[in-house]
C-alpha cells in the first residue's frame, strides 16, 4: 500500500519555550554499540522492530557508533521512555530520522516537551538546516506538532508501496 510522506524543515533555531512535565527526567546519548537495547527501544516504539528485520547486529552497531549518527534515549523515573535519532552525515544538515515515546509513556502530554528536546539537540550541532518527515502511518497529530516546533512543510510525496 502506498503512503504519503510530508517533508518538513527549519532553517533557524526556533527558541522553543517548553518546560519538562517531569522531575527526574534524563536525556542520554547512546554511546555504546548496545544493539539488543536499541532493538528493544525500536521494537517497543514502532512495534515488532519494523524497519530493522533486514539489518544485522553488525550494521546496527556501526550505525549506533557512527560519529555522525546520534541516538538519544529519554529516561523518566529511571525507565527508558522514548528515543530519537539525529543523522548528521550531510554537511550543514541534521535529519531527525526518528522520534517516539514507548507506549506506556504516551498520553502523558510529553510530546511537545520531547520534540523540543530533540530540536534543541539538533541545533546544538549548529546546522544550516534541520529536517524531518512524517508519513500518513504516523500519529495524525505529528505534522501539527512539528509545525508547532518550527518545522515548515516543503514537499509531499506519494511513496510507492511494497511490491
């Protein structure tokens, strides 16, 4: 089945005003090639590890350890609550490739705050551009949330389905 993907970008730091809803929250960069932990996070967020089945442990370890690929894990109350990934392999750009909360942390009004953390982390690298994409399989509020954060849609594509 084909899907629609919207690409969004920002070219200036938006200076978001968000306050964390939780005390004891911590954002840490995954610095070890912790492939089983990464698979756990991805599988819990996406469900069943969609997008990873064809990737070997060696491929995932290389991705996690790539100095231009960052995985940040959010912990709340000592438990992993979500993660996001930043791809900095293109000079001057940061691509927010993935962001999500684990199911047990959804519905707690964490979305704006967590996206704000991801945007701040992306701009810490001082890029010319930060971009992301939202597909019609994502949460229906994702585009609105991205626009709230300062992303502006610049392209919409109908992506081919598996075939």
